[in-house]
C-alpha cells in the first residue's frame, strides 16, 4: 500500500469511526445512495426518499428527527416527513443543494441516524425566560422537543438582533 493511500485511509478513519459509532448507538440508520427527486408543480420540494426509517407513532404526522450527512454536508436534527404512503422523505433545501452542488436527478450519499438527543436551547433564551418569570419558563420547558426546536430555529434564523429580539418577545407572548 502506498503512502498516499494509507494517509487517506487514516484521515478518513475518524469520520468513518464516528459514523459507525452513531449508527450503532442508535441501532437505526442508513448509509445509502439516493436520487434526488422533486414534487411536481411550481414550488415543488426537492427530496430524497428514506423508506428504511419508519414513521414515528409518538411524533406529530409520524415525523422522525435525524442527523448525519447528505454527501459531505452535515445535517443536524432534521425532520423526515411523511410522503403519504407510509414512507418518509428528507426535504433538501436549496441552500443545501447549492452547498453540495446537486439538483433533482442527481445522486447523493445519505448517512442518517435517528437522533433522540434533546434540543439544545441557548442560554440567552433561558435568561430571557427567567427574567419574565417562572411560569413562562415552565411553559417553555413543558413544550415538546419539536416545538422548542421550532422556536429556537425561528429566533436564530433572524438576520439582525432587532428581529431576533422581536421573535423572542413573540415567543414569550405565545407562552404566557
């Protein structure tokens, strides 16, 4: 074995080891090539079918939260959505397609595992909730992971601090 090949294998080993450990840890996951498809019509989503992972009976609409990779792009806590035929699909947003330089009709490598880790809520959100009062903080803590993640994502997608502050205020209003 030449030096380049050995060096390449050693560089890939931590990544492969991490992926295998994650798959073994959850005992649910896939490593498969998939062709990206697009729902028909204007504004149709681009997606990859994931029939190996079954819908959850515990989550709304059968959603299943996964993490992993699509090609070399890391996915964190993404929801697989139902197709209506008992199968799930991974929506692939345009930002991800641009990063991996793929569109509908192209083949991608999916490396996904079911991710049951709790949502990480930034300290500044908890600080804001604590300032408002224990009842609002308790209401937030009683939300399911999906709802907490939706609020956190919505707040941190804001492009300015002013919009982020308005969104935090709106969340607090919703929780009161």
